[in-house]
């Protein structure tokens, strides 16, 4: 009987992608892909032959953001292995954690990559502060959920606070959607007076 450990089939590829790690977006080449993850090679070795820098980043956070345009795939992946190739490039074995294939009902609203991000904030609407839970975030706005149905008009200007990203200021409601079955309101809001340089932890990934 074959005692070889089970491994998912990996398809050899040569696709271009981008990862977001250490507050930097870096181009990568996807060398192979399976149902559970990818092997990605950094196109430009920013760390020389010192893998210690990469391991220090991993110790701070083993989750990075990944974007593969040809597959319309973006989301979070975990670093499970780091190797140095014979030609002095770094390869990362990544395991999918929270990947989006752009098939959700709100995709048509999106212009930039949105990172799945759950955090609590508050927003001032109709002279009342409401607590919200974020669904995802980009460098230009948020998608948030309010736990009650509200009649909010597109174009409404509101004050908000969101400690998860250390942001506060004004936002503009781009779209609103009330889900009757859950008695909740979803809003897509764009920052008005928040500098993109103030937003950390969220990649651009056009």
C-alpha cells in the first residue's frame, strides 16, 4: 500500500500576481496553484540573502493579502513556508485563508480591492449615532453593516469613527441596501477627508 502522504494536485503556472506584506505591495510570479494554496516567487528580492527579515515579518503576522488578476482572485493567505531558490529569489508557500472570486452581489459596486475586515465603529446618520460592523475595507472606503433597517439616501454625508484602522472624519454614502430578511442595512461609503497615506494595513490592488 502506498504510504505517501496526501497532497492536493498542483498545476504548474506562470501567472503574475501581487502580495501585500510588511506594508508593501510586491509583484510575484505564481509558480503553481492548488485548491488550497499557491507557490509564489518574489519578482524583486527586497531582502537580499537574509531570510531573517522575512521571518521577522512572519512572526509579526503570518497572514498576507494576495491578488491574482488573471483568475480574478483576491483575499488573504497564510505563509506556511519560505525558501531561497538557487538564483537567490525568495519563494513563499501560501495557504488560502479567505479568498474572494468576485462573485458576490456587491461586486458591481467595487472599483478597488477590498480587504475582508471585521471591526466595530460608529457613524452619525439622521442626527443619531449608530454602531456598525465593517465587512471589508479599501484605501478609498468601507462596506459596513448596521443592525437595523434604515432609509439612507445615496449621497448622504456622515461623520464616522473606525478604530480598527485608526480613522475618523467624513464619509459619503455611495450606495445603500436594506436586507429585509436580516433587518440589516449595508452601506458602501467613501472617505471624504481621510488621506490615503493615513490608511495602513489595506493594499490598493487595482
